[in-house]
C-alpha cells in the first residue's frame, strides 16, 4: 500500500474532526439536541411550532460555509468521477439508509458513539461495512 502524499492532509483532517466534535458538544450543551443532520433536515420537512428557526439557520450555515471558505481561502478543486444518475441513486440510497437506520453518520457516528450508544455502534459498523463493501465492488469487481 502506498500513500498519496499529494492528497494526504492529516492536519486539515484533524482540524475538521476537532471542529465537528466541538460543534456536536456545543450543540448538545446549548440546545440539548443531538447534532444529526438527517434529523435536523427531517424536522424542516415536518416543522413544529418554534422548532424550525434553529433548524433553518443550521442548514443555511451548512450551505453558506463553502461559499465563505471560497471567499476567504480560495476555491477548492474538486473532481467528481461519477455520472449524474449515479449521484442521484447514491443520494437516494443514503436517504433511505438514514431513515431505516434512524440517523446518519453525524448522529450515530459522532454523537451516538461519544455517548456510548449500543444502537449507534451497530449503525456505525453497518454503514462503515457497507461503504467498504461498495468501494471494493465498484473498484475491484466492476472496474
């Protein structure tokens, strides 16, 4: 196995992980809520009185962050090596998985594991195994 040193970014990855962890901790401390993206967005689809403002602000912050980054630091070069139909199918499968799994990677993988939730351990193992299997099938069996 070789490391692609051009794209190996341990410091920015560490900083991103620390920011996600800090955000999850602040979110639960100040709002008493789990920082699960699928649950936050799902709450916008069936809004309750007085519950949509913080959800909308959170989603708008997620959408604005790349633009702010690009304005301050500069654009990030990104390459997507999949067709539009494959991206749509992947998005639908992720959405379906978050509904069946009662949460997403942020809710189970970050917040649930930090709370030692057995359900989150099982969910995280399931989506990690599925991801590994998908990469293996796509890159080694179908390629």
